[in-house]
């Protein structure tokens, strides 16, 4: 029979951060982002698997939007029987690169073990991936991946804009035949995912401004589906590992008893807060009373 088996811990996704001194590989992924991951599939059957075909499989918070086989290897030899004994030496595997778009809202969890793709070969059954990481979805405007949209994210956006460079190309976008050098664009802070850092990114931050996933000490929206410890490590091979210091530091900050989620200074009187009244320190940053939609 043909039997194709996913190896290791399967598809491991996350966000490769570029901007900031805390730039690492984090478990968090922004809503609307597209990330890539690679998994290995081995022919463990006793018949060759020819002409592998990949299809999307339904996932509650993500979808397969593209894929490729490394070295275009789509046919795999199997082991074989010699004198009644199955010899595994000739078995072949292939590596599959999957492009996955996050479709769920902030606070949801992408669980790739629920399936994201299926593979078939000539005259074979359908093999659905049953392994993969669980990743917390954060806000599209959370550019420093701390689970909150605040002035920090604006600073990261500015750093991304400073990193971005123009290159001279005949027939380019600008008046001097210039266009944005794609290699200089930090995808982790491209708020609207349009391949450049510009004023349009501010509208994304405005829409998410003041929102937070944090809900107490080591507790957050989505913690019912991925635990505090699973944010850092999952699986058995060691491949599923992330650094989430930005998120965990912010959680500790917001869990503190003296945390004030307001632009108003403690003890200030006679002020007009960001929620339209004169009460200081009443969760003003959580509101959106004075947030007008930005026009492009």
C-alpha cells in the first residue's frame, strides 16, 4: 500500500522579527499575516508514491495559500521486501514548504494539528497533516508582538520606516525612477502587509489602538487553547521553540496592581481624558471615543 507519513513535529510557524533589540522568532502571529513553514513527508508504505498533489484542508483560523516541494521532488520510492523481510533502506522523503495565511481574529489560536493541507499520490488515499504548532494570533497592529497596541508599536513602525530604502530603477515608482528596495522592508512591522512602510500603516494601528490580549498574571485571551509554557516550547524534537519575552514582559506589566492603562498621569485632576470625561485613570486608552477613521 501507499502510505505517506508526516515526520517530526510537522509544520512549525511563528514570526521572524527584524525590528528592535528584542527581535527573535516569536510564537505570536498577526491577524492577516502570511507565514511559511516546512515539513518532511516520508513514504513508509511498500509501494512507490508518484505525482504527489497538495490540497488545502479546512482550518478554523488559517488557510493554505501556496506550497512547493523542495527540489520539485513529488515522487517517492518505498522500501521493499527481500526474502519476506521489509527493508527500509530505499525509502524516500520530500520536504514540503507551505504558505499559510492567518484568517482568525486576535485572541484565537492557529492549531495546525487540526489540519491545514492534504497530500495524495497516484491511486492513494488522502493523507491529512496531523502535526504542527499552536500559535497565538495577535492584533494586526501589534508590531512589537507584546499583545497590546500602543505607542510602542508606533515606535516600531517608525524604526521600520527608517530602515526602508529606495533603489534607482528605470521605470520605477517615484519621480526620479526610484522604487522601494524590497529587501529593506521589515515585514514584521508592515502593518497592512502591502510590502512597504507608509502612512497607510497608521490606519491599522488606529483601528486596534489600546486593545490588549492580557487578562491577568500569565493569563491572556487564547490561553485556553495554548498555555503559557506552550508559547515557548511544543512538540518533542526541539524544533518548536520560540522567544516571547516581549509578550511575557507586557503581561507582567499589565498584571501589576499599580498598572494604569491611561494617558492621564495618576492624581491628575481637572483633565479631559481620552474617553470624553474628566475622570483620570479610568481605562481611557481602552476606549475609542476620539478615534476617527483615517482616510487614505
